[in-house]
């Protein structure tokens, strides 16, 4: 088995140069590698490597270009993250309000298994998810001021308080076991069908985790794909050999589509303008590869910005 051994910053620079990367300002390169981590930075090299040799950079590729993609990814990751958090807060607020109004505000009321899907095939799933929620109450109930206040003063935690300590992933699972009519009542707020919102929440949770853990976002692909919608057609997104839209299914543009349908108009427009600014900034830095190829890596169609003007 091969072993990875420690490399000094200078040795890391030598490796990059040996692979064809142009490093004109070695002092800056040392500072960047020390602060940002060679492993994380090299994760962006695929944008600039030769098709026939992934260990060699395209001739002329500059260190500043590689670092530019790294910074671009960080900035759009932060932009997407703050908007996913808006959706997370909205969903938690809407779900807790709707369910508390219908089923009550004490755990014994809103976590009653009778309030959830009664499909025999989902019985185990309902049991597991409700147990997960109860476990969150036991583990986190004493770790947050709001939940502790209700436990100490009232002996229970209302759902609108509990959602603060539940992860987005748990909320997505919680939604998946609701009765169909309750799912649709929530989906109606967004003018979506219940199945689409369920898929959106699962995929959004995945993107949220990528952003929160500062993983590489620009080329991230989710296992599940969003359903086809009017934006795929209106933007005239092409089909692949299997008849699937080439963009906006499981890539970063699918996240744009979901946020288009879940954010308020002014929030979404601000998101798009921030992304546009970062794309333009990156275009100023990168010369070795075309902006179109960068957008393709992200999963953006060339007319991606037009989604801002669509209803």
C-alpha cells in the first residue's frame, strides 16, 4: 500500500510546478498554501488539467487562476448557503405553524403517530423518524436557551421551538412522513405539488451540508435529481443521449431552480446578481480555459442569467 508523506510548502510548490503550473509569485503561493491547505486547493485543478493527462496542467495555467477558482467556489458557496438557510428557516416556521394549529403544541400531541401517514409500508419509517426527533429533544433540549426555558417553565417544547434544534435533514424526513393532505397544505404555500417539495427538501439538505462543511461546490452533483419543470423548457436546455436535461437536474443549476421556486422574488434576484458578479470576477482572472467551460463544469447553461427574468 502506498503511503502519503508530509510535504513542506516549498515541496508542494515544486510538485505544482512539475505538473506545469506557472508560479510567478512564490511568496504569495507559499502564503496561500499555508493558509488554505494544498489538498483543498488542488481539488480545483481538474478545471485546468489536460484531457489526456489529469496530472498535468494545460500549458500556461497560472497559480492565480487555480486560486481564483478556489475563491470563486468559496464565495458562491457562501452566497448559496445563506439563501438555503432562509429556506430552512421558512420551512421550519411554516411546518411548525401548520402542524401546531392542527395537532397541538405539546410533544405528546404533535408527535402522535396517528398524525402521520398510516400507510403500512411507511410504518417503520414513521417510527424511526419520530424516535429520531424524540432523541433530538433528549440530547439538545438542555443545550439551547429557548428549549430549556420551555422545559423548565412549562414541561414541554412547542414544535415552533423544537424546530430550532432539528437539522434541515431531519425536517426533510419529518415532511416525508406527514399525511398527504398536510404535505400538500405546506407545498401550496410555494405553489408546488407535495412530491416535488419532498424531493426539493432532500436535495436542499444535501447542498446545505456541502456548503456548511466547505466542500467543493461548483462541480457537486446530487444522487437525486429534481423533477423537470417549466424553466428547463423555457431556457431551452438541451437533452443528453438518454433524453435527460443536460443542466438543472442534479447540478448547481438545479439548486438555482429550487431557490427560484422557494425564495421571494427580491431574495432570488439578489442571489442571481451576486452569482453574476462572481462569474464576471472569475472571468477576469482565468484566461487558460473559457468561461463557457467553467459554466459547463458548474452545470450552468450559457443563458443561465435569463432565469432571473422568468416568472
